[in-house]
C-alpha cells in the first residue's frame, strides 16, 4: 500500500507539473509581453516556476517528503554544487572552443540587470530541483529503490524538457537525461537538494550570465559578462538549441557524473 501511494503521488506530481506548464506558460507569456525585456523575463519566471515550486511543496507535504533540509552542511553543499556546475559548463565551452565553434564577442554588462538575472535563474532551478529531486525522486526511491527511482526521475525531467524545451531532438533529450542523473546522484549523496540545486544553478548561470552561450546567437535580456557565440557544426553547439544539443555538453556531463560517482563510492568524512 505504501509503495503504491508513493508511486501515485510521484505520478500526481508529474501530471500536475505537466498541466501547470501547459496552462501556465501561455498566461505567463501574456503577462511578460506587457513588460520590458528584463521585467518580462522576471515576471514569466515568477509565474511559471513560482507555481511549479508551490506544487512541489504541496505534493511533498502530502507525501511526507522533506524538500528543504537545514543543517550545517547545507551551505557547503550548495557552494560545492555551484562550483561543480559552473566548472562543467566551462568545460563544455572549452570543448566547443577546441572544435572551433566558440567565437568570443564584446558585450555590455548592466549590473542591476545581471543581478536580477541571477535571482531569476535561482528561482527557476530551485523550482525544478524541488519538484524532481525534492519530491519525485524521493517518492520513487521509496517505492522502487535508489537506482530505479533516480533513473525514472531523471527520465521524467528529460521528458518534460523535451515537451516544453527549446528543441534539439534526441541529443537534447540525452543531455537532459544525463543532467537529471547527475543532479539525482548529488541529491542522493547529500540527502537533500542543496548540492543538486547549486550544480543546476552553476551550470545555468554560467551559460546564460557569464558566457552568454544561451540564447544563441546573442545574449539574453539580462546581459552577460562575456558573449560566446556558438557557430558552425550543430553537434558542437552551432544550432538554435546551442549547448543543449551538443556533444560538448554530453562530454562535460559525463565528466561531472564520473567525478560524482567516484565521490559517492568514497567514504564520507565527518567534520
């Protein structure tokens, strides 16, 4: 009975997330269209991902899942995740540079807009991690075990991005699956979502706000410290999907995943 209830709640969470994105994105897009570029991005994110976060908290409470855990390791896990995610994105950009698809261009940076961008990315990744690694994965792990729960949650994460994402076909689906597995492993290792949220934030913030590699071409509404344009072979980022549909992202995620898996096998040190 407990197993069936956990699976049922996980399915409820996924159905609610899918339905919310289906209904909420058009509404948020309409609200954002009435704003300027920076305010529009902020409004869109608060509506869509704020709603997703609320759903995660509500369904987590129904399932008795603690999404947010306090403790003296939370800050360390969050910081370590940010370092890991930003290092992985930098590695992906490095692969693109070796493949000849990364072109560096000048860009203007607005401090206030960039700060709003940091907050916007934080809301987005927190909502996604709360839903998938904070609710869906623990419920599935409770029902079918660690490996199965992690993989199914990662598959659901990839599937939702495929339906509501920016295209790129099966390479994007593979990369989203690898990202889901990576974040899932971090959540299992730490026993919470701090490290996974940090890694997700580090990757997205570095991609959008540090390197300006998403969107491509150009930079987003918040600007970017650098502007790396990915031009050329689509397998190395030179498509509308950018890094998401690239071998560069695949290789970088595999490197991060190998590092995390080695860490998961190593004994934990106290203190």
